[in-house]
């Protein structure tokens, strides 16, 4: 008979829902800049928790991203976010105004944590390219090749001529972006009620 070994803490997947809830405590509803975050000791504890979440999530995102192909847009985006999050961990809290600096630093850490959670879900699912990225690349490729989109005026500045294909591709990109945002929001709401 084979003994079963319980999973270790390192093998357990990160608790993305808890990480997002912690970030939300600092950011407030809809990431509003005027939301009042906690202050004093509570803010210091939340900041320490946010930093701890980042320390746990960074290697997970990096490892999952490394499994994707090197030219994968989701891999590059996730690794860029890992680099930014690492910078937030290395940066000291702003010292020019103790409370405001702490709030600003906590919000920056919370924003990068929330973004890193999104990247974790994408790269851990093995998604090489999202539909949003595909739509953006199509729009960008068109704009780079289209004579109408690239037209210059007499002064050598962009002429801004209307292009039906650019408008169509932009609407496809907007729809893909809105769909992706709605999907992430629905997923977060489901996590929050669970």
C-alpha cells in the first residue's frame, strides 16, 4: 500500500481570491484614487501582508510564464509585471510625508499585486496569447501597413485620415478588451461570494 503525502505549502496554489481581497482593502471600490484606505498600524499591517503576497506570487508567475514559448505575449507581459513587482518590493516606502508616503506605497503594491493575480491566472492556464492581444496586434499591424493610416500632411505630421478598416479593427479590439474585463470581473465577484 502506498502512503499519500499531503501537499506542502509550496505545492498548494496561491490563494488569488485572498490576495485580491487584501489589495481591495487598500485600493477601495473600483480602484478610486479618493477612496480612503486604512491608516496607522492597520495600514502598516496591510502593507506587510501585500508584500508577503507578492513574495509568494512572484515565483509562481515567473515559473508558470517560463513554461510558455519565448515569443508568447502573455509570457512577456507576465515577466514584465514580475520585474515591476520585484521593484516594488525593493523600493523603500516614501519618506517625505509619512502617512501619505505609506498610503501611496501601499496602493502601488496593491495595484501591482492585483495585476500579478491576473497574469497568474492567464499564464498558469497556459494561455500563450489572449484574444485581446490578438485583436491589438491585428490593429497595430494594419496601422503600420495601411497607406491611409500612415498618410502624412504637408508638414510631415500624421494626417489623421479616416480608415474604415482601422475603425473596424479598433472596435474588435475594444470588444475583446471589454469581454476580457467583464470575464475577469465576473470571476472576481464569484470568488468574493464563495
